[in-house]
C-alpha cells in the first residue's frame, strides 16, 4: 500500500521496538524516513536493517543542543517535514519511595523536556499541513502501581499534545495526536534492570495476566495506528489520544 507516499517523516527512537517497527511500516507505505537513537550498538544495528536509504542519527534526548541540531539535520535532509513520530522514551517503574531526584529528572528530561524543545525547534521545519504523533502511554489514563513518575511524564505528553493544537493548528497547520499503548512486547522490558531471566518472564507473565485480552500488544499494532494518524485519511483527527491496550483501561 502507499498510504504515506511522498511523506517526509522523522521518527525519534526509531532504532528499537515500537519506533523501529513504525519506521519499517512507514517505508513500506511509501514514506521517506529519518530515525534517531542514542545507543551506539542499537544505532549500528538499525543502520544494518535500513541500509543507505534511511539516515540513522544519534541525538541524545537529554541534550537539548542535540535536539536543536536534529531539527537542523531534518531541515537539511528533507527541506520540510510532513510527519513526526516523537516516540523516544524510557521507562522506570519503581515504588514511589524509591525514586530519587536523579531518577525523576532522567524520566522527565527524556520523556518530556526533550519532546518539548524538539517540537519547538521543529515548528519552522514542519510543513503546512503536517501531522505530529506523540507516544504517550495508557499508564497516563489510570493508576498503576509503581508507574508514578513514568505515568506523570506520559500525562504531560498527552497534555502538551492537546495544548499544542491550540498553539499551532490554525497558525501553522500542524495537527497533534497521540497513541497511548498498554504493555507492548519490545526490548524496553529488558532494560528494567531485571537480570534473572526467570524473574523477567515472571514479570512479563504478570503483566500479560493483567490485560483483559490476555496478552501484551505487538509493536506492529501500535505502528498501524501511527500510520493512520500520519496519513491524510486521518486529517480530521485532532487532539486525540488513541489507547491501544487490550482493554486494560476500560475493563
Ligand atoms: N513497550 C511498552 O510497553 C510501552 C507502553 C507504552 C508506551 N511506550 C512508549 O513507547 C516508546 C518506545 O518504547 P519501546 O517499548 O519501543 O522501547 P525501546 O525498544 O526501549 O525503544 C526506545 C527507543 O527510544 C530511544 N531512546 C531511549 N533513550 C533515549 C535518549 N536518551 N535519547 C534518544 N533516544 C532514546 C532508544 O534508542 P536506542 O535504541 O538507541 O537506545 C530506542 O530507539 C517510549 O516512549 C515508551 O515510553 C512503550
């Protein structure tokens, strides 16, 4: 299919998990894509997967100059940008009492502050019309144990998504929407600091059993929703936060 033919798209965190799957789906739908990552091994792997056609740019979300540099790189590469999927993020679930100033700041720096200032830097680069999709989380829609600071970063993202429409839709033709996945089977779960494989599978089983559908989501199930929000058929969708979580939030 060619649902994104001719679209110039930026995908942050396009080296792994949901972002990697979405980048591949975008390319299959006819888009030209530029992706970002931060970990050298992950960037190398993505370069092997994508080959020469897709620039894989290292841009640490904790470094605001790198975010502004990324916007400039996007401008040099594409001229104008039709779609941005701002997806790069980290997860850190822990008991409320165990959070430190550093762990709190790391979550907010990567998941919120970088998205805020990258979006600001991208405004002059985004075409009129264009579509920006933010990756939030269903944890922003409920009260899940140990989600506290992480869930708050995603609630901030959902809030920014709505207010940016007020700031930028009429004046710049940029529409913002979000996806809010529930637990999705990606490498994110191997980055939670659980070393023991048996304990890791126990955690994944416990997560799956809490989902009414009985399983975790697949990256392609999120990617498909992002393709919809990126494409012109969703042009009338503005300020929506699409929850994809096997029924966890509503049941
Ligand atoms: N998986 C889930 O259950 C789930 C549920 C709801 C929402 N989400 C959200 O979905 C997004 C993607 O998660 P995922 O599950 O696909 O995780 P993932 O496989 O760990 O991918 C995370 C991506 O973000 C990038 N990233 C991490 N820290 C970064 C930094 N400091 N600077 C730049 N890039 C950085 C990673 O780059 P490298 O590969 O180069 O390290 C990677 O490309 C996140 O925002 C997450 O909060 C995930």
